[in-house]
């Protein structure tokens, strides 16, 4: 079990210092009532302490085995996307210019 923090924005950061507004935004808190779950680390704790007058914080216990998503291989996705691209031959390229456009470019 890992300890996490559930952080809820309960007071608007409007009218407060720009750094405090930025701190709320960097935690992922955009609107009143928005909640985020972050790891219980000293970095997050320090950010929360800067705007403690704007947020409610509760410590929650999360089972790690249920929260881990299956790992994916981004390189395999890139290779598959590259294989799906159709190659266009040089004689298949169409010229979309009209004869009137060609006359204007010559003048």
C-alpha cells in the first residue's frame, strides 16, 4: 500500500499572488472543487504548503497492484504507424494548378 494525497481546490486563487495561482495550476487544480491524487512526496507536500489556504488535503491509501496500467512499447507503435503509411509514386502525384494559375505565375 502506498500513501497518496487527495488535493481539492476549495477556494479560488483569483486575487492571490501569481506564484500561488501557478502552484495550483501546476498541481492540476483548475476549477473550484477539482480534485487530484498525487504521490505523498516532499515535493508535492511543499507545493501544497504554499497554497494550504486554498486547498483541502487528505491522505489516502492506494493498493499499488490495482493502479498499475499495463506497460506499452512506444517504439512498436511508431513502427506500426510507419508501416501503415502508403508510399506515393512520382507519377501518381497530381498537379492541382489550373491553366489560369500558370499564366499568372509566368507574368
